[in-house]
C-alpha cells in the first residue's frame, strides 16, 4: 500500500451483555497496531470500534439484572467498554454504538432500499435458534446435548439448548448471491484470510445458501423495520451495517467515499457473518464489498476458548496492573501467530516480559543512554568511518523495516515484530562484541568509541519508530530520552517506512536520563 492510501480498519462491535475479557482486548490491540502502523506510514487511516446493543440476548440480560436494555447498555459502555480502550492504549478514531441515531436511521435507509429493490420478502419461519449466537443454527452446528441437556439439541459453540422459533419474518434473498460470492472468493483469494478461514467459507457457500431471516416480531428491542414496525431488524443484519453507518453511509457521501471499503478484523467464530452475509448485503445494495475479512484465532486458557460462564475469562486489568499496557500489547502480538489459536499462560507472559522486554529491549536502551551520558557527557557523538560490524547493523535495520512493513501489509503482526526484533538482537550482540567500555579506556580510540555509540543510538532511534505502534508508551519515553524530538519532531510523526534510512539522529543531540522501560517484576504471577 502506497503512502497516502486509504486504510480503514474495524474491530467487531462487541455485545454489551457482559464485561470485556482479554479475548476482546486481543482483537482491539491487533486492529490498533495495524492502524497506528499505517497512520505513521502516511496512509489515510481510520480505526473503528464500538458496541452491539440490540437483540434478544441483551434484552434477557438486562431483564435478568432488573433494568432496561438501554440502561444496561449505557452502564456497560461507560463503565467497562470505553475504559477498556484506555487500559490497553487504543487510539481509535471513532466508537459507534448501534443505539446511536446515525446508525439506527441509516440501517432503516439501507433496509428500505433492499425492500424496494425486491431483495426482501415476507414468509413463515421455523428453526432452532441460539440466543448466545443470535443465529438460527445450521445443521452443522447443532449437536445432541449431554449431562443436564440430554435429549435436547444444543449449540455446538455455546453448549446451551437451542430454542425452536416459529414466526412470520422478513427474509433477505441471500440465496441469489451464492455464485457471486464464489466468484468473489475465486477472483480475490485474499478477500478472506487466513487460508484456513477462506477454505471454510468457500466450502460453506458451495453447499448452497438459504435465504436469511432478517426480522423478529417476538420481542421489540431493536431497530424498527421501516415498513412494518411490528418487526425489529435481526441483530446481525443491524450490527454488520455499523461499518458503513459509522463512515457516512446515507448522510455523508464524501466521508463514505473517502473511507469505504474497510479491512475487517474478526474472531473466527463470527467469520461467516462477515465473509458471507455481509458481502451479500452489500452486493444487493450496489455497494463495494470490504477490502478484506481476516478471521483471527481464539485465545485459549487451559486448552479452551475463554468463557465467562466457564470462569476462564481474564480481565485485561489483571494483566496491565502488573505488567503495564505495553507489555500486554507486545505479548499478544508476539506470542501468537495472528490468524491461529493461541494459548495464554501467566508463566509465558512473565518469561517473555523478562527476557524480551526487560532484558532484551529495555536493558539495551538503558545501556546505550547511560554510555552516551558517561563517555560523551550526554551528547550523541558523531560517527567516524564505519567498519564492517557497523555496516552490518545498518543492513539489519534497513532489512527489518522492509520486512516488517511487508508483514504488516499482510496482517502478519507477529512476523513484523520478529523482523523488528532482529534489530534488538543485533544491537545487543554488537555492543557485546565492540565493548565500548573497553574502547573508552584508550584515548586514541575516541573516534571509534563515538562511532560505536552513534551506531547504537541511531539503531535505538529506528527501534523507537518501528515499535511505536506496538509499544506506544515505552517508545515515547525512549524518544524523549534520546532527545530525538529536538531535530526530528514527535515520534508519531516519523515516517515509519523511512525508519531504516541511516543517519537521522543528529550528532550533538542531548540525551536525557532513562529509567527502566520495563522494570523487573519480582512478585510471582499465578
């Protein structure tokens, strides 16, 4: 993607039936890292997140808690979901709620267009429904119950009994779009990623598509169907439209043209909604389909997907209060191959924090700043002639930038971090072999000492820029400590794809003291 291109990225909008756990935060961080990277690359970037507040599940949760759905949603959004963004340092550009007027009004506009164009009809429907999924379940996700649910049909995802619903509904002619969807997947192999997710979606559509029930008349918590207010819009049909209503659909054509289409980051359990139903809806409305739908894996705890009902949900603050937001962001982006399932453990988190952040990156930064302060009175020295070891550092930095940018372009955040970390490893090795503390004992080697420390400091400058999207707090402190802003300006204004151009840190820059970027954590974390 070239500089100046539009990059609109979204997270799913999350149900407000409960508080967020680290699975939700994982998705938020991934989208935020990608948005920050593209933003710092000069692309016209926009990050959208938000909350999904309609549907039967929210209604039942609110009722069970003795309140109205809107009051329940307001409380959860303000007390839990918005604070989450601060807890994990998310720099979102917008936050949409499906109870926002801009959303509700333009969902009705979209629905009316499809109705007027003949893509919606009335019919009778009877099928097994999962309230947890807010979905009529396909046969492949219906299993026989066990234990207390023996003799009942249960949802394969939630392991809860399904409800047999029979009512008059309005239907979207989704079956009309099966061939068009298959053509889309064939002509754009990267439309659904990773490959395992794409194969699953293609296989599902090849089995044939049924028309989609898009309204409910058995409860009233939702957006009214504009031509029949005895019905409310099916929650998924409503929710998916947030991606366009948030960027001007129906009310700001200029903004909509600037932002849409988007890259969607979703959990693999909601892939089918985004990769099948959503593009079919857009095709029916004559709108562009998304740029890409990326289905990431699950976070597993004890071998199972996290679940509040199974007491495996972990609140993000349980991690950030000990390790900090940067370590949270780094761990989940580095330890898990984005797109695959990943297991969380406190032991792995603590080990990576100590080895990679505290000892690897943090100690490197502290040593370099301390040596510039000690041997050159806090002034970054000029470099003399570079020798082979110095040039290797420059080559490693340049290659890391190229490789990291390519990985980010492919949404392989873990690979981008691996590429960037080659600089950390190279600089640590470089300092060990060059031994600037030994060179400092020989006054005739003053120029060589300056070259070594300039090389190390300039490598840190590149690291600060490259790691800024992942470690925004720590890199900001490092940037200030390097004194880089004196000549180069704010860290987030540095062109990230230009980070490998050598010599940007000006000799003569004054460094400042640097406390440990990642302090040692003595307490045992369990």
